[in-house]
C-alpha cells in the first residue's frame, strides 16, 4: 500500500513538472486594432511550447477571443498568431500546449486609438489588375506611430496587408502605386483630419492562370 501511495505521489509530481514547463516570457505588441487579423500579429516568446506546431499543438486565446496560430512562424520558443476582432479593453493572453498544459500572461489591449477607419475604395468596379485607392481616417496615436517610423509620412511599414475579399491588393507594382502607403491627403470629397490614402493593385491572372 505504501508503494502504491509513493507511485501516485511520483506520478503527480511528474504531471506537475510537465504543467510547469509552459512559461510565457513576453508578448509583442501589447496593444492593437479592434479589427485584429493581419494588422495585429502577436509574437509570444517563452518556453515549453509544442514541438508539433503543424498539428495544432499550440492554441492561443486573448481573453475570450481565439488568436489563430501561424505554424511556419512559430517554434517551441515562439508562437505567432493573428488576433481576432475584439471589443476595447485589456485581456490576458493564454497559450494552451498539446491540450494539457498552459500559461497566462497579462495583457493585450484592443484599442480604438490603434484602429483606422476605412471611408472609401475607388473605383467601385474594374477589371483584373485594377489600381485602387483606399481613403480613410487614422487616429492621432497612429499618426504619431507612423511619424516615428517615417518623418515624411511615407513608409510601407505603417500599413499591413490590404485585402479585398480573398484577394491581396499589392502596393508598389506600378509607377502609379505609391511606394508609401500611408500619407496625409486632401481632396474635396475625402477631406478629414488625419486622413490617409493607400494606392494598390488588385491581382491580374496571367495567361496560364486564366486558362
């Protein structure tokens, strides 16, 4: 009986050791857009993350919101995920490993100050390869963040991906596409404070793809 009790103690200690192996060390960024997605990818560093990441060994939640893990950008010490849309507020980040062990770290914040507003996409229709201009309004916080990267207000790093449905609208593909995709603009129709314009080109399938 004593041996059986000792065995249970040993197993319990082993399980506790396994559960304790998951440790979140840092979360970047700690604040992002209400819209989530590619505009806000979290990079979570730590120890004890799943080595079987392509089979969905790591699962991440920001509060109640799932954060979709990107397997090829993750490892047993780094988990990269795309946040879901969320309500404004601060939320703990939890990493669940192989369905049995987890760690939680505070916090990621969804903020309206990091959420630009989309006002118009021009033109409203066109052929494959159509060049588009996206108009919108940023926030004071986003403007300052962009100026810190590029004092001229012209830097692609100020914007993530531009997507129309399932299609990526790419910047810098022609002379008419601005190398800068984030800038203050003025027009009679789209005249707002902290306004921006993004120039991009929709995909144009080549002959082989079209066939």
